[in-house]
C-alpha cells in the first residue's frame, strides 16, 4: 500500500487504510514539515489549523478509492507578505478538486470517445463515480487543441447544465464525430459569435428550432443548413402519429353516424 501512496507523490505517507464493501479508504499525509508560502516564497513550519480533504482516485481491483488527505493551514510571518496564512497544496490534485489529476485524465480520455452519459455509465461500472454534468465541465476546461480553420462540417445542439433552468450548446465535427467545443449558452447572439470563430464552416446541422438556424445564417450565410437525422425522424414520427390518431378518430365518428 505504501508503494501506491508513493506513486501519488514521494513526500506522502500512509497513516492507515480500511476496506468497506466496494470502497478502499486511504488516510494519507505529507511528510514535509516545512512548506513554502505561495504568495511570497518564504518557508514556514507554524501550523495555524488542520483539516481533511476527501479526494477520489483511480480504482484498485474494482474498488472505488477514496483518499482522506490531511491538509494544513500555516502562518506566514514574512513581514512583506500580503497574506498572514496559506493553505497546503497537494501536487496530485488541483486546489478544491474532488478527484486526483490522474483520475481526471482517465475520465477525459474515456469521455472523448463516448457521449457524457455513456461515459458516466461506463466509468460507474469501473467504480469511478462521476456524473455527466461533471464530465461536460471537465471537457470544457480542456485546452483547445482543435484547428478551428479545419472545421468545415459540424452539428450544434443544446444540452442541460441544469435541467429546465440553464442550457449550453455543444459542437460536434461531422467528419470526425468528436466534440469540438461547448459554450454555456444557447442564445442566438452567443451561438452566432461562437460559430464565427470557425472561419471555414460549410455545413451546419441543427435541430428544428430557429435559434441555431438564425445563428448559422448570421455567422455563415453561405453555409448549407440541414436538420439533423434525429430531429427529422422525431418530427416525421410525430406527424405520422398525429395523422394515424386523426384517422382513428374520423373512423370512430363515421361508425357512430
């Protein structure tokens, strides 16, 4: 177990661990006595207070791994420092993060191959607990590695940030079938400005709503605008269903008459 903790960082040590059902909990702490203030660079050994962070890590033998990490808040006595105290940072996880960097990397790698919903289900089967909205947030924070000039055919659609309250827009490359970018809005002006940052768009696939159609016209008036297959099938099925029920209703009235 010590080797597992050392794989996080050589300066950390295992205090204790326990296994409960499908969960392994490691209580760990840094062996460093002296920490550097991130604001002024001076060193300190004077502890102000201590607390504990709960961070999810990569699973072990099909068990979810939770790290209970001892964290300290220290005094900084350097007279020119603008801060009197500072919090201990852990090199394997971002400040305030609930997951280790290596787990986040694993989640992102899986999520770029699947939809956020299917990625969440697959990761859950591997005892990595992450919801689809968290996956979307992680993907949004990824540095842009897409050459915007190379994007020519895309699909735009909305997704719920908070169902019935707030929505965003996702762009998918129709040639590579991969997510290109996301924005936390589906307003016409925002989507139009966003699409305009992709200079060579030739085809825009969207749903039947006027929002995305108007945004495509504003940003790329020469681009071909098409309805995506899902919404076409949905409307066709809805029309067929309506006609069927109208026919049944008419037959009922004729038989009564």
